[in-house]
C-alpha cells in the first residue's frame, strides 16, 4: 500500500509516503534528506519522509494534498532510497482509491442496532464486505467506495479493519466525508444516479462537484 501527500504550506518541501498504519513505538532513521520510519518491535516499514522531495520529483511543486505517484515516480524515489543506503523500497500502487460501488446485499450487524454489513460490488468480479452506519444505506444503490489506501479530504486514511468485530474492507462515503462542492451538510451516503458512472470506475470528482446546485 502506498499513500503519499505533499503540503508545502505546512511541511515545506516534504513528500510524506505512508506504507502501513502507525504503531505506538516507532524508530526514525535519517540519511541524505530522507527519513525512514519503522515499527520498533519488528522494524516493518511504516513510511518515508522525503525532506527535499522536489529535487527528486520537480513536478511536485504543482501539487498540494494527496499525490498519486506513477510507477516511474516511485522508481525515482527508490533510486534515491538506494543511494541513501535504505534497503526497504516502495512498491507502486496505481489502482484508484475512490471507485463507484453497488450495494448488492445488506444484513444487520450482530452487535449493533445501527450498523449494517454490506456486500458491495466494486468491479466486474470483485465484491467486498464493508460495514456502514449511514442512515440511508440500503440494497440496490450506487455509492462512492473509499478503498484501503484512500486519503479522505480531512486527511483520514482508510485501512482494512473491523467495526465491532466484523471485517470491513473500505468505507461507503457520505456527503460530509467527501466534501463535495455545494453538497448538503447532512448525514447520509451520496447515492449516485444510475446513469452517472459504471461500477468499478474511478470516481470523477470534477464531474461530481458540478452535480449539486449552488446554495443561495
């Protein structure tokens, strides 16, 4: 998994690359303007901070927020890691993190009176289980699915996990989580019109931001 962000107003010329969820105990090693963060217990890689990132990827100067790195860009970062003496390299991940999903089936959560367990189709032959607490979740709707590795507009990262003991592989997204332009400020999923996009496609946020009328 590879999650990257670049925010020059807050972090100067630093590209933050996250490969695994945070742990309580971490170790940081800095070499040649690259900080490696690993878990203290088993030294598995949590991520890297490239402290002079635009020297490696000059095009980052046009970015602000989450960055979707190409395989070529990841290769350049790996070259910098090897030159600095790091042996834990990055793996490119170009799969879309926000996709159109279709709720095929829904059942009650055994330990909650408001959570639902959905089986949500996110591709031609791929269905995932996602636990959802939205008041308007139901079978037979198209929704925005945030896949593991997605970074929400508020900076929250979606990881595989559990909700009250039930596996959940992503999140069904509502108006508030998506921060869509002019969208209503209320609880609930954005139910995508049937003819908007096909299931499995990457969500077209530029188009989505034109869907809601301006509020007067």
